């Protein structure tokens, strides 16, 4: 099988320059630069074209909203199936800039079949912040349903169960998340988060008894 050629150093530098424009908040400039590079370098290395495509997609989502970004994504992926992970990645990147656009990206990821529990946790939080309580709870329920039984996801599952008011089940998940050596398996932030959540659940259960 013939090996695909690597991206040359000059193209790497041009790609980095386009990335930097977006990171600096020069959204329209990043779109223009991506278009110029795609036109000037045609035919361009497949991986480079995809990288530029995602820079342009994020810039369009930031500048013109979900519909513009989605239209470009459809054009970019012409003849290929859309990927749920692409939309999940965009949603995570955009929630701090525009909760509404970020949420629509997460909705699209869920529609396309993403089963990452982190998606449903983040989506639920955004819906809760928007006052859409019933939809938020539904997102947490889906997240709990899809959460695989591995160590990394027990904390997220516990948080979703806690938000659903299932405190005893949440406690079991938090305990499970910490049962292995936390110093090796957890970051300090995750460990502290789990401990605080356990205390909160216990206090709530004590008040109810």
C-alpha cells in the first residue's frame, strides 16, 4: 500500500498562521486566509484540507451562527458521512463563546448518535442554565443510560445521577470512581470534585431522613 505524503514544513507554517488568526479572535480573517490557502494550494494535502475546513467551520459558527457552520460542514464532508465527534468537539470549543451555538452543536452530535457521557453532562448543564429543566433532566437520563462501566466515567455518571435526585446511586458511583488509587488514577481536581459531591449527597440524604 502506497504511503501518503506528509505535510511539508511550509504548509505546516501556513496552517499554523490560519490557526493563530482564529485564536486571536480574528474570525473573518481566519475564514479569508483558509479560503485563500485552499485555493492557492489546490490540490491540497487531505489532512491539511481537513484542518483548514475545521478552522473555517469554527470561525463560521462563531461569526455567523450554527446554520452557516453546518452548511459549510456539509460542503466540506460532501460524499462522506457526518461524524458525531466533529460536532461534539465544536460544541465543547464554542460553549464559552456562545452557549446557544455550542448547545446546537451538541444537539447535532447527539442526533448523529454520540454516546459519550460527557456530551450529555455538558448538554444538560447548558440546558439547565437556559432554564430548560425538563430537557436537561432528559439529557442526564440519556447520559446515565450510555455511560460505559469504566473507571473514567464513574464521576460523570455520579454527577448526572445527583442532578436527577438519585443521591444513593450517585454516592455509589462516586465511591466507585475513587476505589482505585486516586493518586495515580485521578487528578487532584477530579478527586476533590468527587469528595465534595459525596459530602453534598450525604448532607442531602441526612436532611431527608
